[in-house]
C-alpha cells in the first residue's frame, strides 16, 4: 500500500507542477505548452501505476470508495484533457482553468481515507466498465468545455489579457466549448443506457428514480436544455460560458455528491 | 402532407389556416424549452413512492411529444438534416415505448422454499392496466442456493439452482443470481437479498383427510438474525401457532469468510396457546385438530420478477437516437475544423 500512495503523491506533485506552470505562464505571458503536457503525461503514467498496484492488491478497480472514485476521476479527466490539449491548440491555455479544478479534487482526494470498501456482487459485470467509461468521457469533455468557457470569462474579466489575445475570438471559443458539450452529451446518453442495462440485470429494473438516476437524468436534461437554448436564442459567448459552467457544476454534484449523501442502492450497498 | 400543401390548404380555408397556425405554435422551439424546464422540475419533484404525482412527468412528456411531432412535421430543419430528424424520431419512439411499457409492465415479489415450484402466485404485485398475465406458464423450481459472505458478513456471490420444463417437455437447468436472471415467458426472475430458513411440516388432520406438507418462511436471515420467529395458522383450521428457530452456532462469522448454511443442530420452539413445545426434526406435536410433524429445516429464497416487453425495442430506439445524433454532430463538426 505504501508504494501505491507514494506513486500517487508523486503523480499529484507532477500535476500540481503542471497546474502551477500553466498559471504562471498566463501571468508571465509565456507559452511552456510542451512542458505542461510532458508533466501531465508523466504524472498520468505514475498515477496509472498507483491505480494498477491498488487494483492488483484489492482485486477490483477503483469504483467503490470516495478515495478510489476521486483518484480514478482525476486520472481520467486528465487523460481526456491531455488528449484535447494535444489535438486542439486552442484548448491549451484552458489549463489555467482546468488544473485548479483538478487540484481541488486532488486536495479532496488527500483528505479521504485510502481504506478499501466492499465490492458488491452486482458490480461483477462488464456493464460496470462500460457505464464508468462513458461517464468518465462525458465528464472529461464537459471539463474541457468548462476550461474553454473559463477563458471567455477570464478575457471578459480582463485577466491574463496578454496571454489570451492570441486565442480565437469569443464566438469561436464558444463554438469550440459547445462542441465538447455535444460530444459529452453523446457519452452521457451512452452512460445512461449502459447504466440502465446494468440496473436491469443487477436490480431487476432499468430505472427506479433513485437519487443518482434522478440527478443523472436532470443533468442530461440540462445539457438538452443548453443545446436547445443555444439554437433557439442566440446566446452571447459569455452567457454560453456561464451555462456550460452550470452544466458542469450539476454534473460534478451528480458524480461526486449524490452517491455519497444518498443511502439508495445505487451507492453499491446491495 | 408537406408544408407547401399545408400552406396551400391554409390559404384555402379559415379552419385550415387556423390549424396551420396552431401547428406552428405547437412546433415552437421556445415551447421545447418550456417543456424541458417543466420536465426538469417534474423529475426533481417526482416521488416514485407517491404514484399520484406521476403526472409531473407525464404532462411535460406528453407536451414534449406533441411539440416534437409538430416540429418534425413543419420545421424545414428536420427535412434538411436526416440525422437530426432520425434522432428526434427515435427520441419520440423512446417516449412512446416507455409509455407502452408502463401500461403493460409487471413487477412483483415471490418466495419459494427449496424444492418448491413457482405456481404463479406473487407476494407483492404491481402492474400496468394492460398487463395480461402469463405467470402461470412461467413455472420453475427452486433447487436451493449458495451465498458466500466476506468478512464482516458482507454478502458476496449468490448462486441459485433452478429447473423448469421447456416447451418440448424437456427438463432444463440453470444457475441464476446477482446479474443473471431466469427468463421465462418474457418474465425475468431475479434472486434477492431476501432469503432465510424454512421449517418443513407435515400436517395430519384428525378428520382423516390427506396429510399436507408445507413450509413456513421465517424472517429473512441474517438481517433478522435475532427475530427468527413467526405467527401462523395451521391449514384448514383456526389454530394459531407461534414458531421460533433456536440454535447456538455462529453461522456467519464476521471475522472470516463464510457461507450461508443450515445449523448443525437446532430446535423449533412451537407455542400453542399457553403451552410451549420444543421440536427436533422428526418430532410431532399432537393437537385436538390433528398431528403436526416437524420434518426438517430447509431454506427459502425471495425473488423479484419483472416483465416489460419493450426492453429490446427501447434499447434499439436509444441506440438509434444516439447513433443518429452522433452522425449529425459528426457532419456538423466535419464542416469546420476544431481549431479555427
């Protein structure tokens, strides 16, 4: 267990360094983009080793305790962000928004107990992996959208002006952010379908309005609303940015709040 | 009828004109937004235990279905974009299938002792108004179960043997449990956490009529570990008995991995009026109405049953909706690069 935690700490330090470099580069109007990506990639490799060691030791993946869920989500969110960072240069300055959000999750992770939890028999199914994978891609793409939206809001607030001037205009950034929302919407829909299939097999019903299902559906509706609103009412980029932030907050609370304040079966208690 | 025909008709008669105007209003994207807000509020306010509030979901979904149907009929956007049209059509199909599912579904619970055949009787039932029961044709026999417990008496795998006769009259066997239901006649039978001990009795009535073998299902174990007692009435009589299972063994040790099993030794305490009797397997209790023979201790398993014929169609409609939306987005994104 010691080596797992040591590797985790090392990964978190590398991520923190990447986040600090991103913030510092915005303040100083520098562009150490390759360095930030390298720090994230090395951190991801070390973090993957930590997760792998724990998986091997306890016999199941990081799906049960808050420690495991936060750790695996920090990893998966950074994988998605690193992919976007690599493929879409306009996303790179968004590290200044994305990394602080992840640093908050990392701080929360360090406050949770690394003790193991009970792995319910209903979790022994391939649908767990399918459901989790789609959920992680959904949250990751929404996080990237939040990062890009944050750049719009920073520019309006007059922060990091020197660094942000070289970015595309707000309309293009807003379009980019909504592209990630749309991709996220596809994966959220897939997550709900996979979850329903799993629930049918595990609990004998595909939908029962338990708190997590209710809030996941409310999040899905919020994305539908946001996408429709953007088409129906011509939103200004700043308004779109705020809307995307609201979507992320709801999705984040659904992922990390509801399962741990509710005693309903979805928590994995059965 | 196309929009141009509708317009031509609208120009022709005042009724058609009014209908076209209404259709256009009904198809409004702003109405979609209102419907989404109402549905969101309904989702958060809906309480599945208070069925009367189901209108909170049904009303906005009905409005949404009307809005969507009208939009697909009048909006030129849908005619230009096949993928978007397919997505919304599939979404409409999902709503209709869910509605059909709620009208024809069945959900219930049943309990079977080891060796007992399911006869179609449920202990709890909830069903849609259009459900036509075929439960009596979904027979199977509970052949007993094994349940492993991890340290701390945490339930791990459940394995329940079942058998049934197929349509050709051949005996079939399967092991169900956890994520694997038994599917018979479209009904899906799932093992549940609800299971326990079942004393087997033979009742020999004093009037000389045929003896009857049966079981009583003691409260679920280990949840009700310290409440293994039950009030029940002898069949065909008014004789009320109180029965309690008594044993000293620790069956599920919290300190180690264990398995659900019968106690090696036990007694059954039977109270009849003011008298108390302790029975071991094979012992009998003589009453004025007949003789109660305690045969042995067995187990019972609680099952949940679910029927919804729409499930495969719902899956197809959902996947069609998601695939067509992905296709629509792909076309949209391919038109302009991501990093302009």
